[in-house]
C-alpha cells in the first residue's frame, strides 16, 4: 500500500513530527490556559496502564496511597530554604476564594514535600510508626514558559512517593529500591525503554535533597529525557518540620526521608523513543489494545469472522479490539491504527475468507504476512513478546551507537552538538565543566561509577559523567 | 471485654461522633487551607476500592477515561448563563503564575462542563463521532464556607462523566442508565447502602441541566445525603459551545448531552450510614481488609499460626491482613480494628492453640464465637456475604421506619424536625411549599412517581416528594 506521509518526517523536523504525532494519534491537545493539556482517551489509556502496573510495584514495597490537598498556604513554602528557591519561579497562586480576597494566598502544589511533612510530623511519634511509606497519584502545577505536550506542561499528572525512616541507611536503601525495582524494572520490562541509572551532580539535584537518583533515556533525536527521579532528602525536611520519633532507647530522633516521582512525561518519552515516521509504536506489555482485528469490508461473512477471531484472541489472553466500522474506509482506519501504534493488526477481507487466512501486519518490525486463521491465537502471543524485546533492543542499540567516550569538555560538547551523548571522566569535567556545558545547551545527565553502577558519592574515584542535551 | 467509650456516642452529639470517628479511624485530617482535607491511607483505600469498582462499571457502558486541565480561563464560565450563576460564588481564582500577574485569571475547575464542551465542539464533526462518552477521575475545588470532612470540602475527588448524543432520547436513556446501572447498583450491591432514586425539582437541579436524577440515602441521624447525580443537559451547552454534527442526512444538528458525578462524599456516607458507637463498619465487598488475623501474644507458636491462617484465608480468596505487631497491646489493636470497621477479626492466643480454635469477632452484627481453625476458610466467605446483606437490610429498615406519609407542608416539617423523612404529594407541596420547607431547614430531596419509579416530569400526576433535612 503506497502512502502519502501522514506525519512530518523525523529527519525533517523532529519537534514538529512529535507534535504532529500527538495530535494525529489523538493522544492530547493543547489546553486553553497556556502550557496545559487535554489528555485524550487514547493517551489517557496509556497513562492508566502505566498507573496500574506501577501502582502494583509501589504497593509491593509496602507503600500505601493517600491524598494531600492541592492548595498549600504560601507560608509553608518558605520552611525549607533550598526548596522554596527551587520552586518559587514556577508557582501558580490562588489569591481569591469564594468571592473574597484570601487573607493568606494559597499556592497550587508544585510538589507536596511541604504539606506531606507537616502531617508526617504529626503522625510520626514512635519508632513503631516507622517506616512511614506514602504515595499519591495527583496533579501538580509548575508554570511553564516553554511548554511542550507531555514533556513540559504547566499541569501534569504524576505519582509522588514520600517516606520517613529511622536511619540514614534505611532511607538510602529505600530510595535505591524505588530507583531500580520500581522505576527501572517498569521502564525496561513494560515500556521497553533503555534507561541509564545514575546519580545527579549537586547542580542538578532536587531542591532540598542530599542525593538524587535518576533514570535517563535517549530519545529518537539523540537528546536525553529524565524519566523519573528518587531523592534522599536526608534530614532537611525533618529539621524544618520537626519530624521526630521516640526511639526504642527512649530518645527523640529526627527521621530520614525520601521522595520520588514519575509523571505523564513518560508518555512523551514513549513517543520519542519508540515512534517512527508512521506514528507511535506501543510496547505490547503496555498496550491497552495489543491486537486490532479489522474488517476490510462490511459483508456479513467478514463481520462474523472478525468477531470470531476477536473472541478467540481474547480467550487466549490478548487485549484485542474488533474494528468493524466499515462505514469508514479501510485505508483510513489502517493508517489510524498505525498512527496509534497498536502492535498487531489482523486484517480480514472476502478474499482472506476463501483462503482461510488473515493478513497480519506487525507495527514494530514492520511487514505483513498471511497467517492461517486457526493458528492466530497460538502464534500471536509469541509475536507480541518478540516485538516487546525488539523495541527494548532498538532503544538500547540507539544509545550505544550514539554515545562516545571522550576526555575533554570540548569533545563532550562536540558529541552533543552532533546529536549524541558523551561519557567523560567526572574528574576531567567537574562543576566548572558543567558551567561550560550549560553555555552550549548541554548538561550532565548523571554520574556513573567506573563499572556502570550508581556511585555512592559525586567524587568517588573513577566516576564518569554522562553528558547530553536534554528535554 | 468491658470498654470505655472510644467515640462520643451518636445519641449525644452526632456531628462530633462523626468527626471523632474520622480522626480515630485514621480516615482523614483537616488540611491547612480552610475546608481542605488530607485523606489518610485507610480512608484513601476505601476510595481506591470505590474507584476500581465504579470504573469497571463506567467502562462497561462504553465510556472512556480522559483528563481535562485543572485551570480554566475565567471567561469560559460566562458562556452558559445558569451555570456561571450557580458556580460563581464558589470559585478559587489563580491570578498569578510564574511570578507574574496573569493577563486573564484562571479558575480552578469547580466542575468541567465548560472546558469539556470546548473540546467536544472540536472533536464532534459527524454522526460517526457519536455517542462521545468520556469520564474523568479528578479533583475539583468549590470554596466551602461550612466545611465538614468528606461531606463538604473545598477540594474533593470525584469522577465526572460527560457525554454527547445524536438524539434527546439517547441522552435521556444514558443519564438514566448511569443513574441506575452504575450508581444505584454500586451503592446497593457494594456499599450496602439503601438509596432512593428520584428526580430533582427545578429548584434543586444542577446549574445548566434540564433534568437531574439523584440518589438519596438516609444517614444514622435521619438526615439525607445526596450520593450522586446524573444530569440531562439538553442542548444548553451545545448551544453555548456550538457543538454540532453532520447527520447521516447531511444536516448540521446540535448534540444532546449528559453529565454525572459521584465523589469522596461517599466515604462520609459510609461512615454516617453504617457507623456505630464503636466506629465504622465497612461492607465486606468494599473492604480492602475483610478479615484481620490477630496474634494476641508474641510467642512463636501463635505467630506461626496467625500466618498460617492468613495464608489459608488468602488462598480462599479473602482479602486478609495479619496483625502480628505484638509490641502494641492486643486490646489497643482490637479497638483500632473495630474503629476501622474491618468486618471480621480472627484472634489467636496460646489458649486457642491448645483448643484448635480461634475467636471470631464479627464487627457488623457484633459478637464473638470460637471457631475451629480448620474450618475458617470454609466458613468465613459465607459470613462475609451474610454481613454484607445485613448492612443493606439495616440501612433500608432505618429509612422505612423513619419515613412518614403526610399530606400537608406542616406535617412534612414536623417529620423532618423529628429526625425523619416525609413523603408528601407534590401537588400538595409545589414550588411554594419548597420555600416554606427551606425556611425550616428542609428541602425536597427528590420526586418519585406514584409507583416509586423515577418520574418523567416534575408535574406528572401522582408524583410524591421526599422531604428531609440534608447534608
């Protein structure tokens, strides 16, 4: 089937391709207040699947969900000095409520550390109350001057975890557990995304944290995207909010804390990591529709067959949708499913019926083959797993092939100018080098230990900095 | 076990009992901005279970979830005249964003009709795009002058459905389907709540609707609580937003719409409908913990036994939690589970071990009996179903026994003054009678047809008004 290009090709204009894809695949629209977005059902379906999977992983750590208010008294923000400095420029402020000017303005939460800690200080009394492990799924608002759908929006959806522990070690280990066993496992095994796990430099750390762990992915244009972060907060907020517990030994001790978040930005990452010039490609384990069964024409025998195939695939545990909207031309529907990135299309027309086959179109590797209808339910689960693995492989290959090992700041800048990542010894870069990178629009995405692990300190010998331009 | 009262008894001070219960059962705390609340894990767990169940029911109607922005340009609100009049006094207004005064202030959504309709008018082009069935789970803000946890809070969580249809009949039937098959079925079969399904009078209708269907429950003090509403919006918003479609016949037609919502208020209803002087009683089908297995003492054999029982009950499909926190006194833990309303406690101490039994305490009917450990997994599923039915029966009995049939407005007022509901012919009450009721703090909760069904019009002959004081 010859096709006119539906999207601006990536090579011509990557940002425009991204915007095109999001609109045409019906993932989201721009909202009326600058920087906000409307997440349409197909886009929101991706988020729901992400939530389901991550929520189960979060609960496995013993964390419980709760809900804290959207509106926070402005005075709260000043309690932790670094924190307020980090967020002040991004705040949305409610000055009027119920027809009157408020005595104290309220800010719309940009994150919930302040308000969570106010309650933690009431709820934590004894060592018996620890660890206190709380997560919330919520919306937050950070005023965004250069908005881009999913990647930087004034309002976004996320989960934010907040925990309090008796010791430094326990908090450190918990932040690391979320980083690896919730975030990295989910991104690699469900989103089929290659991610680099590392530690942020002091310059890039979360406002108020003593350590920030990050996951960085390489997008289709070679830029980096921060996919999630897990912070050790040390005792900074505990001091500000007097969050203490009576230890077994009868002493008042400050708690050690973590916070960690991942957002609807992951949908943008999905697009930029797996999308191609025909649209999105959704990893099968994430897809709300793994297989769509299309009736090419509206005759009775074809309609009966697509429904029968739909039932058989559902019985085989596949998430399937039957597309029998034959008052819309087949070609238009096929392009639409391609744009939306449904992994497998099973197409059935009158000629296929005669042959006892259906045309199976695979979105991820591409290509079409006739397959005997009787074997579809047996064959497709394996196909989906193959495609899941292929996406992860492709994203990993992209990063490996576009990352250079360098030794000077100039070479690092050159690598990022050429649309790739650079690895440079942290000793050869340092905070000064970071300033130089910033002048060239690049930054240290994370630090890695010599063996590729997450380092325990910024200045551990052998640390390597991963440098890139970032979204 | 003799107990000092943990809560203010309901008969002494119902509102205080309510507040006490919510605090001591750790359902929620007041938030720092007046009228807001922090929903604690145990309270949020109830909401999560409600969401799961309702979300599946909503999806069965073909409705898909989406997400619309929190912030709405102030000018949008003026588009539908009744609507803006209804909501203007409750708005929270953002005047500053990103450190600057905004050119146009934004309101925090009090509901999303305005913004949803703006997008519906873009998405709906042809009859092929209908029906358009959208739901969102979100937070909304309505400035609340007399806040009460869960019942009236400045911010609350809810689902709001918004649909567009080709014909009046289809929209009317959809609103009715949500009313009965999503809301009423859920409330009766999962929340074990007796609800009366009726139609609001013109005075009590949603701002902008042509008909509002409601579900009203009687609380423990005889007052009414509106538990959910489903609105026919007619073409009011379609006209305001020019939401039209090209019909099969090639004509531009305005759509017909519905909207419908249910909120975290249902948690307040759960407390006030099923709670008693010892705390909450959670219906087993809703409970995140249906059975808690308590170790009375911390000796090895007891701890091994409670874990073994926990595993056996889990294998029997029961949602079970093992409480082996034996560094907290048993009595305190038992009172805590009672407050939280977990339907069944299985208590195991050294003496029970010898006898091969466990003490089974049933929260809903009350009482304790020793049960052979080997039979627990076989016996408890039946016990839980019995208790589910008992709660619904009790709430229905309460309403029936406290509702009087009357013929004059004065008698209706008298019945509500005495802590009950009145049923009065609508012909004997009418809009004038409604004004009289309002002077006495009562209102028409809904209209019913002569046979108890939902009437098609306010003035259908034989209509009966249900009158009560309401939350």
